[in-house]
C-alpha cells in the first residue's frame, strides 16, 4: 500500500484523505503503527496526523525507517513568522511568504530528499512560477476534492513506478521517453532495427533485455561484436562455412545468421563491415536464406536483425565506406538513438542510485558482500531487495536493520551529476562497483573483534546496521579529480573524569536534528578515543559499564564514519 505524507497547516486535507482515500497509508508524527482511522486519539484533537510546517515535515521524515512514496504539499500556509521558511526573511513580504510557503518547503524537500515525488496543491488562479521538475506534480482546483487528488497521486505514483522496468532504468528525460515509445512499436516489427549511440550507452543491453523479449521471437538471441572479428574471418562468422572451404576449416560451421534463425541477431558495430561483407549481408536480408562458404545449398536464415553503431552511417555512405542500399535496408527512418548520460541530467541522481544498488547485487561483489555479512550480520534477516541509497551523512533514520544502507554525501552526488560521463553507463557501473569495493574492503580490513563463540551469540538488538558510507575523497579519486581541501573544524575538547565528563565541541548548522545529533556523537567518541589513547575496551567500560563489548563501540564508530586507522594516524 503506498504511503503518503501530508504537509498542510490545516487538518482538512488529511481528514479528507482518511475519509475518501483509504487506498493509501499515511505517515504520522506519533510513531504509532496503526492507522489514524482506528486510533483512540483521533477524536481527541490529535495534532500528530500530519505535518503542519517545514520543521514538523522534517521530524516526520526523520523518524521513518524508509521514505514515503509521495508527499502531498499545500501551497498556502497561514503560520506565525517563526514557523515560516526561509529562516532569514529580511526584505521579504510576510504575506507573500505565507501564500507561497509550499514552494519554500518544496525547495527544502528537493535538497534533502531528491528522489521523493511531491504533489503540490494549488488554486487554478495561483500566480506562481511553477518548478520544472519531473518529480513535482500539480493538483489544481479552487477547492481540493478527493477525486482530483486521488487521480493526481495515482498518476504521480504510476510515473514513478514506470521510470524503472526490470534491469532498465528509463528515467524521466524526454529523449528516453521517446526511445521507449519507439521501442514499443519497433520491437514487434519484422523489419531490421538500427540503434545509434555513443560507446557505453547500453545499445547491446537494450537489444538483449528489451527488444528481443518484446519481439515475440521463438528463436534465440545471438550477439556478435563485429569490431572483434578479423576481416578475413568475417564471412565465415556471419554466413557459416563447409569443411575445407578455407585454411583451418576442419568441420562444417553454422554462421550467426543460421544460429539466430527465427530469433534475434544483434550485430554490434556494423560500420566495421567491409564492402564485400556488406554486399553478402544485403543478399541475406533480401532473400531470407544464407549460403555457407564452399557450399551451394541455401539454408533458412530469417532472424530479426538489430544492428548498432557509434558512427554516423549517413556520413559513411556519403564517403563511400558504407553501401547506400544496405543503409536503406536497415530502416534508417525509424532508427533508435540512445542518448548519452550528459543529456540525461535530470535522471543522473536516480541513475547513480540505481547503479550502486545494481552493483551491490552483482556477482562480482557477491563474495565481498557474503564476507561482510558473515563478519557483521544485520540485526534482522538480510533481504537483498531492500538495499537502499541515501544522500548525506550516515543517519539513524536511513539505516535499515535488514539490508545495506549506502550513504553518499550531497557534495559528491552533485559532482557525480555534473560529471560529463564520457564512458556513459559503462563508466558509471565501473565507478559504482569500485566505490562499493573500497567501502566493503575498508570494513573487512578494520580491526574489529571477532564474533562471539557459538553458544554465546550476542542479541540481534546489539548488532549494528550494515552501513556503507562513500566519502567525498573516494568519489573525487574515482573521478580522477584532486580532492578539494576542506578546513577541518576544531577538535572536541574533553575534560573531567569518567562519570563526570565535559565535552566542548564545535557545531555547524545541520539539515535536521538527526544530522546534528550524529555530529555531536561523532565528536564525543573522537574525544573519548583520544582520552583513552585508542583503547576501545576502556571506552566501552566508560560508556556502558564494566564488561561491555569493545566491538559495540567499534561498530558504532564505523557507522558514524570514524575509522581507527585514520584516528590512530592522526594521533601519531
């Protein structure tokens, strides 16, 4: 059941949703798991049914283990000045701020939760500058009614679900929407399909996971990269050969056209074909049969042909390097163009998240993931499909108890989104895999005490969530950029003795209470670490009492991004 968060200064909207939209679940600020409709506090003037301002919205989102599926946000908020955004209102007209408060809250939501869809409630005559963002939807009406709101919420959720299809992330860019529409038509057509796009954009991936499955072809998918085949062997590879037809042909061999009969044949980098092979390919396409080298008997070969290239075939035709008749046979009028990542800026934050989750599920990382879970088991049974990616510093609200929680700093996410990605998806997948390998190995190499002996297992409540924090410096390193020097805040100052500690810390403004609390805890643990000379046993005894496990302290330090190797190096 989709979960919604309603942000409105009045309770009329949430009450309407409870009465007329029971198909949705709703996030509250009370933390109770049963719905408001059956709560004994409902008729007692409960004020926790929804968020009434930006601070309450941050509180509601902060206490949830997972983000809601969508936010319903009003535009006009009749609130006291202290509850309004922005914090600094110098030179602003308060009435205008109240009439457009929803836009300020929306800006904050886009900053803190860039993947969270929002439906903004506006009047039909509202003179506002509409935010142009694929995750922002508008419900216009003089008086919001349940039918209109339900339709808009359902449409927004459908768009969110449709942006991903199996292993393909379509996103919301106009170019990908057009590509998806064209594929839906051409996949069922018996005519050849020509795919153009830069190296690494995923042309072969689309052929394997979209075009072939949707074609309805009964035969197999056969993939061949023409750039890897020597020119002298090209005819035998494509059309087959009889034994003795050329030096080294010791047995009869079926070419890829025969192998893909009644199926799909994907020819990658078709521009690499020489002119003679192009002539033979044209004959096969026209006749639907193929004759092996050294043979005179035609054999059936009628696959659906999907050809791909990173070159401009029209230019090669004008230069005489590609046959005009074969080019026309490849159906260029309906050719598919796969856009490079630099033309999908609005999709990049979600693509980065998708790449990290895909890499964590990959066979390449499975041994490291298993080793991590064997050493640091999750509090609840591990569920791979519940892995999640968050932007910002590691915080309790985003940490799952049954899966990995990957944290990527906001600055790193912005730099990744601004990167030109010359290698496109191939480069993005490699970066995501490398980032996760570094993070997993760092945990596995850490000096953490072993798990308790059998029969003395610690309770699952004492286990730490599986948190992988990808630091800014690692992202810069993987992008090949020097890390920008960042001034370090003054270190915490610890005074007093155990049981009467006083810590002086330096704090910067944070985006939420959870973020500020994590920074306080981080600096407190740093101060204790230095006070005890890096002795985790003494730290555990001071924090939790005699006999406490040092592993509990170490896991929490790792969770907060504090690495013993770095702390001990700084001490030395």
